[in-house]
């Protein structure tokens, strides 16, 4: 290999496109900041009833009840952001390296995060319209797709800190969580053709399950209970006391 080829390779390795976006801590710090700001912006759409328009307890209660659609959409979106922040940070627990492409994938993910306060406000203002549910679902879908592409790229490029069977197990768990959740969100969104409130309620239940692991805990408890009733190897079967 001559000196010109060595120089060309050296220039390629040190080109801006090759060296940019390698510091993982920077994108993690930016992600935490964007998520915290987005979570804060959610509550700003909830306005306290104007005091000059309230003269009785009944009027104050009525004004508060008018805020219920916005409070519902706020809770929904706070759960959404919490779940996707957890998913994003979980991936970075296993990402050891990065490049400019992975860096921009995270930035586009944060783009969809920053849009969520708008789709939340839109849903809260038009909560009885199916289009508002559809727009919110599109936002969630883009977040899920961005997470999936982010993990796939990191795995293909060999940026994951795990190897062998452990990597396969972790990758399977992450992909299954994203795909299953998105399918459930889609099913919940389709319920808007019956009732938009039913649609939101189902999506919230799905989120509570993923946040608290309600059904997984129940399945684990049932599995433990089932195994505890299985006879151990070498144990003699119980005899009927009447025999």
C-alpha cells in the first residue's frame, strides 16, 4: 500500500462525518433535558378557571369539570413520555459506542418527543373527535418506530456491549416490547370508532400495565404457584388415606 492510499484512509478515518456523534453522554444529557421540558410543557395547557367568572361553589366545580378532558390527556401523555424515556434510557444501558447516524436517530426520536405537547393539547381540545385520537396515535407510532430503528442500527453496527446469547435475549425483549406495545396502542386507538373516551381509557390501561408490570406480575405469580404444586423428582405420589 503506497503513501497516497495510507493518506486517503487516514483522511477518511478523521473526516467530520466519521468522527462526529461519538460521545454517548451528550445525547443522553440532551434526551433527559428534552423529556423534562416536554413533561413540563404538558401541564401548561391546563388553565385554572378565571376567578372573575366564578361566584359560587357550583360554578367553580363546573369550571373544574370542564378541565377533565385536558387533565385526562395530560395524564395520558405524561405516562407516554415516561414509558418512552424508560425505553430510550434502557437502550443506552447497552449501547457502548455511537456514530453520527445513531446520533441523528436519537435526535429525530427527540423531535417526536418535542411534538407530543402539541398533539396532547390538540387531543385535550378536541377529545371527542376521532382525528385527534388518530393524530396522537401517529405521534406514538413515530416514537416507537424511531426507538426500533435506533436499536436495530446499533445492533447491526456492533455498538451493543453484549455478545452471544445474552445479546440475543436482550434484543428480543426490547423488540418484543416495542412491537407488542405498538400493536396494543393501535387496537386502543381503533376503539375511537366506538368511543374516544373508551379509546383513551384503554390506552391508559395499556400504559399502566407497561409502567407497573401489572399483568406480568400476575403471570409470574401464577407461574410460581403452578410450579409449587408440581411434584418434585423422586417424590412419591400421595396415597389416598382411605386405601
